């Protein structure tokens, strides 16, 4: 933003008054100020005013130029993966897009956050196209599949906003279900044989640690066995653990499958535990 003429002039005169050579030539001493030393009609004052005015004009021109550049940048579509993620979250269920002649883009006339039902999105480059996973949120803020009506409207919305020629696929599913087989060596002074916290029997630290880990995996992320073990190991009363296996079931699977290797990418974009108590065995710490 351009400075005022007075701000520019003050910056110059302050430098002028602190220069040792100038102070010696003009005989300036002590804390003398520019306005106190030179009259309003002095040659020095007039020259500083002229130069400050010229600089102000130049800075004002730069401001206009910057504004034009910013406007062009804002109107340019860079169809990157982050851009697809951004527009997915901008979807407003029940509203129609309109074409903006100025930006040459489809936009909503009014932004209404109350209609933005897509709360989670993950976009993947699948070679020649883009795959978009999306989900709404339940009352607890956890991902859930979009209803068929919302999903149809969402697909139509993305097709209007995407660049022409891009192949786009959209999916929305309930979270992948996760089960574990795990032996936990516990401290009997902290948790009991049922895995309950002695100080608060309503809490099962191991199950809470697993659920917290699954919840904290970012949408579209990967379940990592090592991080799962680390999360359980840090739970109160846990001395040691032996992970027997991790099993997952996606929305399109009829049964659970064993996770082979250390990582598993969710089909739905999110994870949810199922019947953890049935797979956890507690043994006393020796």
C-alpha cells in the first residue's frame, strides 16, 4: 500500500537530519528537527516535497498494478490436487452455480457455510484423471457417506467446476471397519483384567488409544501398524503389547481382510473400530 506524501517526506528528512556531513555543512546541532531548521518556503523543503510527491505517484501506480495482478491470479484456475480439495469443500447442497463473466468460472452467488455438507475430502491423481473421495459428518463430527441425493448433486457440481477434458470420478463410503488381535501386558495397579481404568471403570485406555489413533488419521490417509502400536504403548497401565494382526473391512467388502505389510490405505478415506474388546487379551505384567 502506498505511503502518504507526508510519510515519505518524513522518512527522507529524518535521514537528512542524521547525516553527519549534512549536519556539519548546515551547522545543525543537538536534537534539531527538519521543520524547526528549514522554513516551509526553503529550497530544501520544496525539493523534499517534490521528490516525496513523485515517489507517492510511483508507489500508487505499483498499487494499481499489484491489484490487477492479484485479480488475474485469483481468477486463474490451477487445477491441482489442492485445488480439487478446496472446491470439494465449497460445495453447497441446494444451490446452483452461475457463470461469472469476469473470472470465466462457475461460482456461487452467495457463500453459505450452512449448506456446505461435504466436511471431508481427499483427492488423488490416478493418471489422466482425478479421484475424489468425500464424506459428510455425523453428530460427533466423524466421517459418514454422503446420501445418494447429495452425492449426485456433488458430482454434478464438480463436473461444472473442473476444467474441460479432465476425467473425474467421485466416491463416498462409510468408514472402513478395523479389528485387531492384540495381547496387552498390563499394570494391575492402573487397569484391571477387563482393560478398565481402575480410577474410572468407564474408560478402557487401550481401546481409547486405538480409537483416538484411528480418528486422528487424516481423511484419505493410511493406517500404520507401527503408529498403532505406539499409540497403545502410550496408554495408561500398558507395560507391553504383542500385535497379532490388523483386519479391515471396506464398504464394498463382504468380510474382513488381513492387513499385509505395515500400511493400509482406506477405501473410504476414514477408519472406524469394530468390536475391539473381542480381539484384545489382557495378561498380568510380570
